[in-house]
C-alpha cells in the first residue's frame, strides 16, 4: 500500500465530507426570514437530509483517521466507501422527494434554494467518489 497516495486520498475525502456538511447546513444559517419552512425543507422525503449531514461529519472523522493511520486502513476505506454511497443515495432520495410547493415557497431572495438540493447531491457524489478512490488506493497497493 502506498501510504502517501492513500493519505492524500483520505485528506481529499475529509475536505469533501466537510464541504458536504457545510453545503447541507447553509440554508439553516442563511435563510433568516421567519416562517420560510426551512425545517420542513430539511425533513422532506422519507428520511430528510439531516442524516446526510450527520454521515458527512462522520466521514470527516473516518477520512482523517485514515489519513493519520490511526486505525486499520482497510476497515476505514470500507466505511468511507459505504458511507459515501449511502450519502449519495440518501441525498438523491431526498432531492427527488421534496414537495415542489415547499421548494418554490421561499421568498425571492432565496431563489437559490431551488438548486440547493442538486448541489447537495453533486457534493455527495464527490464524497462517494473520494471514498472509492481511497478504497482503491488502500486495496490496490
């Protein structure tokens, strides 16, 4: 196993996971108008998107543990890959399940919310890809 390339892949995964968590929680920090339905937005769909945010924060820890070689790299790469795929699938399920009435009910200054869900899915795809890249560097020396 090439520790330099696996460490680099793990660090990129940690950055991508942190970015995903930030993208998910932007509406909670930015949308300040009362009664806008941000809570309903997060809870949309069968599971909501908060699970993806939690997994993204967990992903930061997993990837950094791999980068610092604190645990078995094979186990960490498996966790990173599976959680990355779960984040992608959960975010996609959430994105297609959001009630359109809710999605377009935000005030005009928050029109970007219409595309926020797809940004979450795109960054989740990056996390899943980095999880796959990390697993590949660990498993194919």
